[in-house]
């Protein structure tokens, strides 16, 4: 299956065909829909048939065993293999996911500590940090630095590396709770020009300026050294 959300993350419309549709979900020849993973929600979308009938995709998941992308459709309708459909991405929601996800990468730059967890929605995102002894977090300082990186309008690009190469650069792996699949021949890296490079399977904006102004919503203690920082889009 072609994963258009990686090749063309700004594409919003795609003509495709049904491979299968059963209780597990709808599998298409290719898709724009990002499946739940890495703390980023699965995409929602609308499927339109040749006769104008529309079917809503409420969520998108990846099957753990087959790795097929499963579109979770609303209602009881089942489409026959070969059915031609047009997939229309819920772009506003996806784009907000892209903005928040890229902001979280900037947050990991502003706070140089190991990341123990993270999650995001269309409105906000959070990272949990394992802080070194003596390190304190200042909400106002974090917000100022985040917005400085946003306003710098830095390019955000994709690089590919191998698991073996990544093993030799462990400093690129910021997440302490989830290790990238180092057995794979290709691993995707997200680079924010001049400030960050780390493995990530999510979707991102092309430049940090596209994130827009952000706020630090709150900082919470989640243990003696674990601090949760929640950021939100100002709009």
C-alpha cells in the first residue's frame, strides 16, 4: 500500500479503490489517512462513491500483524473489493495535528531532557520529561523560547537513515519509553533546520512558522523527577 500521508502530507483528496471491507475496517489501494501512532491520532475523512453516496471515516488504525491501514467507517455499509472511491481528508483536523506535533519537537529542544511519554490532539499536546537533578522548568521562559523558534520559520524536512546508523547515534533518540524499530533498514528522521533531528513517524508542517503562536497551558508533576508540559495552539 502506498502511504501518501508520508509522500505528500499536504494532499487532501485521492481517487482510489477498495481492497477489502469487513468488520476490522476498510482497506484501500492507497490512502491519505495517517493511522494512530506515536501519540498522534488517526485521521478522519469522507469517502465518496461514484453515485455520490458518502461514507464517513471516523478513525484510522494500523493492523499490528498485517500492517494494513484500517479505515474505521461509520454505519453498517460494506463496500465490495474494486469499488472506486474518492477519499477527502478532514484537512483542518489533520493540519492542526501537524502543527501540534511539530511544536512538540520544538518543546523537546527547549527542554533538553529525556522524554518519557507524549500525546496530542487537534488543540494541544504534551510531553513528559525525566528532568536531571536540579533542573527547574519556568513556564514563561518555555513559552517565549517556543514562540521564538516558531517565528524563526525554520524548515522542517524528512531524512531517512538505517537502524544500524541510528544505533551509532543514540543521542538522536529522545524518547525513553519507546525505542525506534532499530531492526528496520529504513527509519524516518524529522529535521528542524539547525535545531533538531530525531526519529519520528508522524506528520509535520513544512516550516515552523506554520505552527502559529502557542501557549504553555500547564506544567504538572508526575513523580519526583517527571514533569508533564502541556502546550496548546493559541488559535
